[in-house]
């Protein structure tokens, strides 16, 4: 593979990645609005991002390679649309699955709450769910409900603890030096209570009302 082809491949991959990041952000931000909102906003974002790339990069990187510049912008647009299109495809199925599971999860967990809440503190945690899934006390069908709850604990439950950590990121100055910039990362820990379970079906219905 020639050096120019390698560079072109890296640039196209970067274009697709850039578009993909924007598409992911758009899909996450507007998913609650339903298919029409996801489709219109993602299409607009993809077109605007491609236009900006064409405007700012055409005379800089692609002044002597107009056709490649066009390919770059198309790759950006395709990347930006990939996640929203996937969301439009799986969104209705995901919404239907959550609606169907909400009542089933509510009934099962209210009935077996104390069996899963091993320390009897009124909160089912991630570790307790994992232990229940490994336990022989529940059938395979019951464990499917517990796995669903484990995967959607942040949606069904509430924050019971926030863990804060100080991190350091090295920022180079382009001349062999640089400095470490401090940062803060916050990790939320979720749990679910009886009250959370009682209102969970209503929360799901509201969350997916546009799907």
C-alpha cells in the first residue's frame, strides 16, 4: 500500500469517526422525541457538519484534491447518520420490549424484593442483583427478569451514591514537553427501591411515549 493511499484511508476513517461521534451525540440527546425528531435533527446535523467540513477544509487540506474532499465530506455525513439510522430501526423494538417488561419486572420484583435485597436495607443494588442471578433460588425465566433489571438499573432505579475521583491528563505542548491537567470524574451508583418499582411502568410509558 502506498503512503498516499494509507493517508487517504486514515483521513476517511477520521471523517467517519467524526461524523459517528456527532451522530451518537444527536441520537442520545433527542431520542426521547421519537422517530420524527431523531430523523430530522440527525439529517440536519449531518448536512451541516458536512457543509462545515467542505467550507473549512476544502481550501486547506483538499485544495488540489477536490474529488477526495467530496469523498471526505460524504464519509462525514454517512458517519453522522449511522447511529441515528440504527436508533430509528431498533427504537420501536426497544420501546415495545421495555413496555412489555415493565409490568412483568414490577410484579416479580415486588413479590421477591426481600429475596433479592439480601441485607434488607430497602434497596436492591447491582451486587445483589448479580448474586441473585447466580443463585439457584430462581428459575431461568426469573433470571431473565433480573438480568433486564441489572442492565436497566439506572433507568428503573435512582442514584444511591456518587463516587468522585481526581484524574490527571497529560497535555503536550507540541515541543516535547507539557503538563498534567487535573480533572474530576464522577461515577453514579444506582439502586432500586419498592417505590421505584411501583412507579416504573408509568416512567417507562412516559419515557417511550413518542415511540
